[in-house]
C-alpha cells in the first residue's frame, strides 16, 4: 500500500519520510501549524495560570473539573490540527465480547447478518470505560499513538479524563510541561524505587475521584527503534522468551502496580493494537511518520488501524509471576496480530482473512474520519470561554499588582 503524498516532493521510486528534506511549502505549512498549535496551547496555559492556583485552594474538586475542561480544549486542538494538516481515518476492529449481548441478541446470534451488524457504533464498545473509566495498554509505534488514543477518547466524550505517563524531564518544557502538570499527568523518573510510589499515588487519586479516568500505559516504555529492538531481543534471548518481530518486550512492573490499585475501580482493561497504513514489515514507524513529517511534510497515514480487546480485570492474575506471564502472552498475540496487519494492510476482519475467526462471527468493524464535529461552533464556544476567563483575570491581576506597588514602592 503506497502513500499518496505530494508529487513535487518525491523522487522517482522513493517516498518521502521523516528524514526527507523540507521544501519551502513544507516550511510554510509547519510554521502555520506551530503558530496555531503552540499559540492556542499558550492561551490554555494562561487560563490555567489565571484560575488554578486560587481555585485549587478554594475547591480541589472544582479545580479538577476545570482542568478536565482544559484537557477537552487541548484534545480539540489535537483533533483540529490533525484534521487540517494530516487528515486521517480511524479503522477500528474489535472482539465481539466488547458489546454486552442481551438475551434477544444471543438468541439471534445464529444469523450472520444480525451478528455482523452488532456493535455498528464503537460507542457501545467503550460504554464501561465511559461510565467507570479504564486502564488501557497499547503497543507504541510512533509518538502519534497517544494523539490517536486521545482522539479516540474524544469520540467517547472522555477526552477530559485521559491520564498519560511521561518522562519527568518533560515537566520543565515551557507551556506544554506546565500545562500537563496542571492536568495531573504522571511523570516518571525511570527509577523504580521512586516511580513505584508515583504510580501508587496517582492511581490512588483516580480511586478517590468519581471521574471515568482513562489511564493510558505503553508497556514497551518507548517507541520501536533499532536500539530498543536490540535491547529487547537480547533480554528475550537471556530469559528464554519468544523474540517479538513487530513489538518490544513489555515492561511489567508499572502496569501491575496500577492495575493492583484499580481493580476495585475499573471493570475492564482495554488492550489496543495500533497499525499505520502505508508501512511494511521491517519499517521503523517513527522514521516514516514522525510528527514533523506528518504536520509539516504531509507524510502521514491516510488510515490508522486500531484493534480493540477487552479483559475483565477480575480475570487478570494479581501475583507478580502470573501477571508477568499474562502480559507477555498479550504481547505475543499483539506481535502476531501486527504480522497479519503487515501482510494484509489491515487487521483481519473475518474468516477469509484469518482462519481463527469463526465464519459466522466476523469481528466488529467501524470506520470514521478523525475530525471535529461542528468545528466552527466548537472553536467559537472555546474562544467565548477564553475571553470569559482571561478578561476578568486581567483586571483582577492588574488591581492586585497596582495595590502591591502602591503599598511597597
């Protein structure tokens, strides 16, 4: 499957990649993206700085609700930028147990027509996550993964409840790092004696709140690259484990600690496998679809494929050895699924594509464009809220500073 990129930017027999030189048009396009995205992010950060310090003191709950609204705005920026600069389509496939069947559904399950149409909307796949929250694991192909999953949460009206795990160094990044601290994202120091406490503290806060939080974890720890693949393969050989071809061996400790806390709070763990159109076996996804190439050079996937599985948390082993074995098994299946993806160009949907799928029970499948519903209206309402926050804040801070200087200078 080939990428349909701009002809003037390609050389014969080759396709543009993350390392391709930028054309003047690319520079203009990337500059427009930076102005749009960073400019709006700066405004969001100003809103947080104007509201959060005092609101956190007066009402921690109100402060949390405000930051959920900010998180919704930020997801709106991500989705808007993606739909304009790198328009793509989400192609979801899912196991049939994602949809809770009624007695009538079960009695009709012999009809292929009835079962193939079952779960026509992916909203029903995530009903539990939207109501109770969930823990979510995924393979990590590119840095676009977390954007795609955040966009997926937008379509379930849960984009204000996503919690993402990041490196501690990102806390200091101007605007974005500051904003993510207000959003209570999880920043790890890559030192387990400290990270274990960080995981425990954050998951305890999730339990204490009544929000349907989506805790997103990439067990591989980083995106696939030659260096990390070599490390993963060496460890697999040392431990006598199956060497994955399309993923890395998962790191288990963080996921186990989080799930041990969340078992009483979330009924299901959702397992996502992400594949990008246009890639073939052996490609390094981040080399093909880096963020700069996607939003600047228009080298982006026209379709992002997501396979969804759901595991009851009550059925996942609690002990360290049992959980480790379970997680490795999940990633073996994920690796095999990616192998089928690279062979077919999409995840298998029915028995004609995968003999392990029952002939009368094709997998659920949904396609939808990654774009904002009623974009002008959404942005107009967002800017009304910006003005409602920043204009009063300007006068309040102006009077406070004026009184301060009058008293002390």
